[in-house]
């Protein structure tokens, strides 16, 4: 399935851990409410225009490049903040024909957990696999 799927097709996606790289996610509201009072989301993980996984379900928030934006190894980056060495991550958002939003990056991404309260997307370290 690709990102041009209908709203109904996105809502019917089965949970699936990605078996390869991904560089974006489509936000799918679940209709459920989190204890925080905000709505829960699932996420169709994408590699360019193809869906490669579906995770989440109990998440009421998305943290881009980790909590605070310091990456997967935040403490290591905290030391770099004073020297302006935090890696730059380019995030983009578009609205798909289904009406759902897709968040994507110029770098491949990773996640901390496939079913979680806080959905944390990290940019992978090292050289971009895609330039």
C-alpha cells in the first residue's frame, strides 16, 4: 500500500513492525482518548511513498528527534548544545489525499517502541542513506 491510500484503507491497517528503513509516518487518529485528555494516534511508517509498518495506538504525543529534539542519545547531545554541535534534522509535513498528515525527514528514522504513550521518532545517526 502507498501513501495515496484512502482514509478507510489507513484506518484498516494491521499493526506491523517495520522490517526495513523508514523516513516518515502518517498520523492516524484512533478515536480513543488518552488519560491526558488528548486523542490517541497510530502511525503508518513510510519509506518515501510506500507504507512499511503500522505502530502506536496509545500515543497522545509525538516527539520529533527525541524528547527535546536532542536525538536518541540526548545526554550526549546536551554536552554539545553549548558548542552548537547538535545535528540539524529537516522535518517536513504534508497533507495526503486521505486528509491525514505525513511527517517525514531527509534522514532515515527509528522509533523507541511500537506501542507506547509517547511516540518518539529519532533520526538515525551517521551519514544519510538518502541524499
